[in-house]
């Protein structure tokens, strides 16, 4: 899976102008992230880039938490163990993203 910054005219805009494109599902996540970041940076042209860390963290953390929470059937103890964080930290992060179990 790769993320592309280009938007098609018929697509509604997404939070960061990024979209997911299905590709070789054997690519490691790090390669997908690296490719998406290169594409994003290359397409920013002369625009000032700020807050990139926060953008990337939200783009990765939100689906991570949603997917793990779904896999754990909403069980915070199980999800937090899978993620390697405390339940209280997970609850805080879910609250920050407005994710309900």
C-alpha cells in the first residue's frame, strides 16, 4: 500500500490531501511510509512544510488504534497489551483522536 498526495477532482478532500493506493501488499510498512513521505515532500514544491511529525503520527496512529481496538473487540486491556502501552495511555490517545470503543 502506498499513500499519494495527489487528489482526483471527483474525490472529496482528505485531512492531509493524502490517499491510500493499493499496491504490492508484501511491501514492509517502513517502505510504504518512506515512499508516501517522499511523494508528499516532492509534491509540496515551494510550499512551507510545518507540522510534518504531527501529520504523520495522526495518519499512522489513528488507523493503528482503530484496527487494534477492533481486533481486540473493544477490550482496552487486550488492545493496550498488543500495543505495548498502558490502558490509561491508550484511553488518553483514543480520547485525543475522538475514537470510541
